[in-house]
C-alpha cells in the first residue's frame, strides 16, 4: 500500500513538472497521450480478440497439420506450485489439458504448500491423465528449487514455463510445434502475451519484437510464453535460487549466451493472471524481484566481453546497462553544413555555431575531433567563428549532395568512431557521447542513434520502422516524456534504422559498408546505411540516454529532393524487404499505417 501511495505521488509530481515547464497546453497533450490512448487501446484490443478468435475450422485444420508433421516434439510444461488459490490452479492445469497439440507432459512440483486443497487438486488431476506428473517437496525451497524439482520429472524435448495461476492459450503448444517443424534448430522460442483478470477479461496485450538484445538487457520482455530446448536448460544448470523472483530472467540471460537460434511467435499464447500476489497486477506486487533482476544482469556483465554496471531507473523493472568504454578512443564528429541561421526570441542563431558550442560546452567526453564539410554556401563570418575553436574545415563543391559531404569528411577522419551529425542539433545531455560509444564499440553493433527532440520537447527521432516497405519515424511529435510502447522510448532498443542527424558507427564498419550511398543526395542515405549494416549481420540501436535538440531546418529545406530518393530507395531495397517479410522490431499485429505501435 505504501508503494502504491509513493507511485501516485511520483506521478502527480511528474504532471506538475510538465505543467510548470511547458504550460497547460502541453500538459493536456501529455495526459491525452498517456491516458486517452490507453483507453482507446483497451477498446481496440477487444476488437482484435474478436477478429482473431480461433474457430472450430481453425482447430480442425490444426489437427490435420499435426497428423502430417515429420517432427512431433514433446513438451514438458513445468509448473512450480505454492499455496495458490484452487480456482487458479485448476485453470492453469486445464489450460494444458485443453491443448490442441497432444504431445505434452505436465510436470508439477508442489513446494510444501500448507493449504490442504493443493494436494487434493494435484492428486485428482494426476489420476485423470497419465501425462500429469506431480512431486511433493518435503520442505519449502522457493520458486527456483521447486522449478528444478519439476524439471527432474521432465522427459520432453522442450521445456515450457507456466506459472501456477496463469493460462496457456489453447493453441500455445501447437504454434510452438509448428515453428519447430519449420525451424528444427530452434533452441529458444517466445511469444506474445496479455493479462487476464479474475473475471476472465483479457487486456494489455504485449505484441513483442523479434529478438532484440538491447531491449532484453533493459527489461525481461520475452517473459511468457517461454519455450526452451530441454538439453540446453540442463546444460546451463537449470534455475538458480539466488535469483528467486527473477529466476526466469537469469535463466534466459544464460540461454542466449549459448545459442543464436532464437525465434518469436507473434501470437498471444499466454494469459498472465492479474491478482494481488502476481507481478501482472502491478510493479509494486513483488519489489524483491527487481533487485534479483539487477543481480542477474550484474552476473551477466561479469561473463560478458563488455563488462560494466547496472543502474536501476525510476521505472521498476527497467534497467540501464552501462558498458565500460574500452580505452579512450578518438571520435570523429562529421558535420556537413551550409551555415544557416534561424530566428529565435533572443535573436538570430547560427545553427552550426550553436551545435559546435554545445558539443564543446556540454560534453563530458573530450577525445573528439570536429570536421565541418562546407561548400561555398557557408557565410564567411561563420567560417571565421568556427576556425577559432579548433575545427577542421573541408570544402566540398557538391553542396546539394549530403552523402558526398559526409563521405569526404569520413575520408579525412582519424577516429576509431565516426559520428555523423546534422548542424541543426544541440547537445543537452553531458554523457551523450559515452552513451553511444558504449554500443558502437561492440562488434555485433552497426549504427547507434540518439533521442532527438524539438525545442519544445516533442519527439523527433527515437528510431525508424519499416512498414510496407516505407520508413517512418516512431512516435514522431509525441511528448518527450512519453514512455512509448512497453517503455520502448525510455530504454535502449534495436531498430532497423536510426536518424543520421546523430549517428555513430565504427569507422571500420562504415568503410566495410561502403559509406553513404551518394545516389541518395539527401534523404534515405542513413536508412540505406543502416539496412546495409543489418544485411551484413550487424544490429542497430537507439539509446534514449543520448539526447539532443533537433531544429530540423535542413530536412525542411531539402524536402523537394525526396521524390527521387524514394524511387531509388524502393528499387534498391524492395527485394530485401521481401526476404525480411516484415520489420523484425515491429510486430505484425500492430498497425501498418502508423509507426506508433498501436493496434489500429
């Protein structure tokens, strides 16, 4: 109760801060984005449920498919039980018994429950179906110990995790078996999930991305339904009691170190029961779980090639991994510029001068060089101003080709990292460079983007999604404090592409990819670069901890070049999009008409 009161006070303080900083109009927009959209989302989900309900024909078709499969994996559903209410225990068991796919066993370990109905219920079901196995522990060992006891009963090819008060969708095991027939190498499979209240009402669906490591290290997003190759679970030693409360997170952190064969089923296959004792009821239900999760992440970092520290954020269950920066590498900041100015309440503002001033005055990382690539369009007074602050200037005749300017600057760069930066940005976070280098230094990562905001603190760029072959900026013009879909705007997250207004990449990777494609004179050069990185096996990241103001003047001035760039972009990448079938970081159940991670 005290925690709930504290959370209410914290939310009221947030509203007061928005009102004081930005006025009543911004407060109303903030409330709309946080509240009205939530109510609309509930309504849309009920519509989605009706449209996606399994029919008798669907079930009959599934049974025909099962009979034709070459692979019939056996699933061992693991359920640790302790003093759960009878009605929820029965629903959990019956959700397994009602599965379309028949090749399963239910492995239940009672953790020395004191409520008499537990033994009665478990004895009854174990006698009704020989596939139900039960072990009664003599002493209470908590959830990891109980899970390991259930694991000892398992003889299946795959381990399926089910909490004692939750439910599997009727097609849960069928969909997993279907995927295994398509991908026999699958070691770890997760699916989408929703919550269900005590009256059976379903709400708050979580339509997840495909495997997104940076998102996973920020929060345990894979969660339910988790299906794991049994051999792999035994190889890593099963569950560890020292991480009770977040034992699943610890388990998966170790699993993904052993395999890259990770698959996601974009279907709701798990219903998470929202009752007072369940974490599904709110962030304050099991506060010790968040401490255990932090410890699991810290242990992961001890095993990692990129060690660091774990920071808890203001949002429970959300963490920030801070990787140690290897050495003190030089960063080459490349700024193509035409030296434009804008009018502000305090007078004319030269964007390039403002950008460089903010880099030098705000940054806490100082091992960088600034390379300005200019044409004959930059005013002499601006050239004189920047020459006095130790900035390398390079002339380029191709004033209309942004890609060529960047490539010329990159060729002169001496740094291990390149930072492509628009001249109409202003640094506002002191550790913005460190926050990006932490990722750019990792060999698996290609481009790293930042969170870019308008002067009145609206979102400009937090990542780019590809919908029906077209790129869109996610959550464009939302309030800067808007958390995004399941906290996506406030955590490190993978996207197919990031904005070139602030894009960091290792110099060797930039060269490997051939730099910016100069066919894209202005637009889509960043997306083309990011897609080349993804195609080459790198993953791209956006970090909200690197923040800049983005005046976006350059984009407005060059909008006329967009049509030709679109034509080139579509021709170049249409086959790759067909191969991908969809944006891996955007769920197919979400709207294809809006990049805001909404249902309709």
